[in-house]
C-alpha cells in the first residue's frame, strides 16, 4: 500500500511537471490543463492510494463499475468524469453519478441524458466526442472532413437546445500510434472545429478540449487540451 501510493505519487508528479513545462512553452500563461486520472478496471485500493496522493479527478468508462466506486468514496470531495460510450439504458446511472461527461456521441444519447438529468434535478456539463480520423471502430460524431462540418454545426445546434445538459467542449480519441506526435493533426483539427463551432453558433462558447492519454498527453498539451485522460502512465497497466 505504501509502495503503491509512492509509485502513483511519483508518476503523477513526473507527468504533472512535464505537462507544466509543455504548457509554459506552448500555451498562453493563463491556460489551465487538468489531468483526469483514468481509474477504469482499477480496484478501490488503487483509487484510495491515488486520493492519498492528492488526486481528485477520476475518469471511468463503465457506469455500473463507476457507480460502485463513486458511492464507496462519497465522503471525499472528488470529481468523476464519464469517458466511455454510453448505452441508452445506462443514461440514468450516468446522470445521477458523474460531474462531467466527455463522451456524448449522438443527439439521441444527449436527449436521453438530458431527460434523466431532469428526473434527478441535476445540470450536467458535457463534451461532444468527435471522430477526427474516420476510423470505423471509433465512437463520436463524424467530423474528420471539413465538408461535413456544416452537418456537425447542425447537430451541435440541436444538442445545445437541450435544457438539462450544457455543452462545454469537445473530446477525441485519435488512432493508436507508437509515435505521440502522430496524434497532433487530429488534436489540431479538433481545436479548429471548436473554434468553428464557436463562430458559427454565437452563445455556445465551447471552452474545453479533452484530448491526450498515457501515450500522447504532451501532444494534447501542445495542441490546446484543457483535459488530459491518463490511466496506465499514472496507475499502472490494467488487468482484464
Ligand atoms: C482507457 C481510456 C483512457 C486512458 O487510457 P490510458 O492509455 O490508460 O491512459 C483515456 N480515454 C478513454 C476514452 C479511455 O477509454
């Protein structure tokens, strides 16, 4: 336990330092970059150890697994991020447990989530997941071709009418690569899409960009990420 906590603290410190150096070099001085520690498939002891290191933002992919953890740690002041694909029937669990959803990928799920938020009397900030590569295996609204952005604007305008959820930014997951720099064009395109949406839809004011994981978080920082989703590089590899 002692060792686990030390290891996590060391990883977190190292990554935070690298992120800060890249932020100072590539970003505006006042830009904020938050590390969300992805704890999916990690047991309570690991999360406990992470909390002991001063970590309070956690990312989870599976609503049932997350709900158990969230209730277990309900005495602590933590922020829980939903980063996985949401099935319609799991929307109530998401609405009642999380503080930020990164993975809205259709109007349909946004609408369902908004209805559930109304039931639970909560307002939920959300990000739209965008597919910036065209890979068929990826979730997200298809936005990899600029020619499709007019449709994206229309979809976003529709989601923005929903009362109980508030669209605050975009998220993407680039194709897997060994080279972190390979992610940069996808991240840059997501940032451009955010700017485009803000121009086309006054009043929208998207501010968040969730991009970068264990392999490419520095690429994320360089291209304007405000949220990094880092699992294995901080908590160690996951056992399935
Ligand atoms: C699992 C997951 C992560 C974290 O991945 P690591 O490689 O462990 O950093 C980030 N984002 C999403 C959407 C994930 O599913």
